[in-house]
C-alpha cells in the first residue's frame, strides 16, 4: 500500500540579526561579476517533532538528511536560492495501546522530500561574517510505503 499526502506549504522568514552566513574568500572574489551562480551540497541530521511516533516505528526520532541546490547572486547582494533534500527510513508499523507498544511486523518505508525556494539580500559589511535577510516558501512531500500481505 502506498499512502501519499498532499505537500504542506509554509512560509519561512529569516531575521537579519539572527542569521549570519559564512562566506569563503572565493565567493567574495566574485563581487566584480554582475551575476554569479553557485551550487552546493548539504548533509545534516534532523530531529523530528513527533518523537513518540518516530521512536515506535524506527526506534529513533532523528535521521540523516542529504540534499543540494543552487543559488544565483546578483551584484548588489540580492540572491535567489533553490534546494531540495531527502530523508528516508525503514521501520515497522506499531500500535500504542494504553502506553504499551506493540510492533506489528509490517515493514514501512517513509520518505520526506522538502523543496525550498528563498531569496533575500546580503549585507557586505565584513569579509568573514555577512548578515542577510530573506524569506521563502517550502513544500514537504511525504510518502510512506508498506506491504500488508504477501502471496
């Protein structure tokens, strides 16, 4: 059985004072160009809010996330960024009844794919730390696949 839920859209906002970006010297050398294009890869470890559910199914409430994307930077400091990442884990369906957990022996694979589009403005006050302000939208695709019976 495949269960797919419609993507969830939400807005992301970034405060200039709270966000600082580390810029490499090579990126700063591109200031003479009117437009620069950058690609990036990312890897991380994400903790999920539904800890009891994730612990019941996967026996952990966090996991590795891999992704990447691209960024277009325009000369005065304006940028547009697109990124996508993927979390996938395999576990087992479970039932919690009166605080007791019963593992059902039915394999389950869950995949979450966030796609983010954002833009903003980088202030060029320093060579090492550069504050920026931006906003964006993201869509989180969710899919779970499970076999209930075999031939």
